[in-house]
C-alpha cells in the first residue's frame, strides 16, 4: 500500500511538470552577479573528484526534473583559462541524507542509497569568457532527465575525472555556503557646499539575514552634519511620486529621492581618525519568509549652504535579504581514486545552474 501511494504521488507530481523549462541558480542571489569566491574544482586539476551537496529547498518544494547542469568561470581569475578537451567526465546525481555542514571526508559516506550516472563522455572546456558574471557555458546536458524529490533529502552532485592530475588555471565561480544577503549602490549623491566626499553603503551585507540587521553607513565626510537615514520598501513609488524623483524643482539641483520614506531615523555622525562618519541599523526578525525581500536605503544631510532646500541627499543602497541557510558544501580531491577528500578553504560550493522543471 505504501509503495502504491508513493508511486501514485510520484506520477501525480510528474504529470504536473508540463510547464516551461526554467533555470535555477544556486545560490539564487548569484543569478546575475559573480558570487565573489573561487574554486579550482572540478576543472582546475586535469583529474580528480568533487562532491557537492545542495540543500533540497534550493531546488523546489515537491519535485524537480533536471535536464542540464551548468557552471561558469570566475569573473576575475579566469582570464588565463585555456580551452581543452577532457577525455572523460563522469557526473552522478543522487539524493542524500548528509546535508550541507555535515559532509564526511569519506566520499562513500556522503552517497545516498542510489546514485545515477547522468553524463559519461568527453567534455570540452571553453576558452576564457568575458563580462561579469561569466555565462553558464560549462554545461552538462543530460540524455535522460533526472527526477529529484526534496522529500528524500538533499541533492548530491558528484563529478569524477579519471587520470593523472596536473594543475591548470581553470577557475570556477563559487559562493559561500550561507545564503547571505547582497548589497549594491545606485545613483549619485548631491553636492555639498564644502565639497565633501561621501561613501554611503551597507557596511555589513553578511548580516542581511533573518536574525541579523539592515545597516546603513556613511563615511568620508569632513563635517559632522545633522543627518537622517531612510529605509524604504520601494524604489519606484512613494505616495504620488514616481521614483527616482528629481528634487531640483524644490531647490536641490543634482539631488534625487531614490527610496520610499517608510522609516526615517537619525543617523548620528561622529569624528573618525580621518573625517566624520556613522551608521544606523534596524534588526531583522528571525522568521521565515524574508529570503529575497528587498530594502532600499538613502540618507539626508542637513546643510543650508549647499542648496535652497538645505538638504543633500545620498545615493541609494539596494539590499536583498538572504535566508541565512547553509545551502551547499563541497568536498574535493585531485586524486580520482582517493577514498577521502578535503574541504575547500572556506565553507563554500560552486555556483550551479540547474535547468529543468521544478515544482
């Protein structure tokens, strides 16, 4: 009866996989930006073994049909990568109960009950790419789609390259194992009457996670202006105003309101060793559902000499909240026959793009 129920459930789930094929990037925050870590595995050595566990929640809630697995070169350290053909690459997939953070150095201990070989043939490494991030052009197309059920555990990707290893400069983009938040800046700040230079950003993107904080910081100023920090949830609308809103008509040419003013708090500036600066933060509750939510920040500096409005507005800071989840881990060896591998230098894993249908 249990077997029949499991089969019926699987058939029901699979029959729903009729939607268009989509891409999932792990971690999702790295879909459109280099993840700022580097890995020489699996393609740096000319031979070796790599095991990478991906938390099942990164793939789908119920089921995934994986058609293709792809990697990309690192955007900063791959300019000397040389194209070559690897005579044989073996890629295996399977569900494992050994999750990220719990992997053993013993390769066999990380494997689940069944592993499926999804690719076993020669593989061509492309020449150095351009741009940041690089394209996902190190692609393994599966002759038969692999069905993954998150209820069975996490996904284990194992890549074996037989042969005698030598080192090459083929570097892959990788990410820290924790799905941390990200922060970027947008726009420009207005002119100060004294010519002050402003560096306004989020100084702690690693804290952009449940239980962490959203922080805004200013530095580089030569004067201690009275200041306010803005935290907003929109970069396109604030009441009747379309954002960005040009403040030139209000007497502040070159200044813009970039973020909705949903919360405005004092930003206290203090003298540093050189210049003035300060920061302010709001705590993030330790609850589910914050992953990938965005918060936008800006600051206002009171300076009556700078313009008729008497306020200088900063650039905008765009912050995306991470999950704080330990989403991947990687064990490697440049000896394809070794029974044990070792951790990478930091708790991290390769950035992976999975193409398929996910529910």
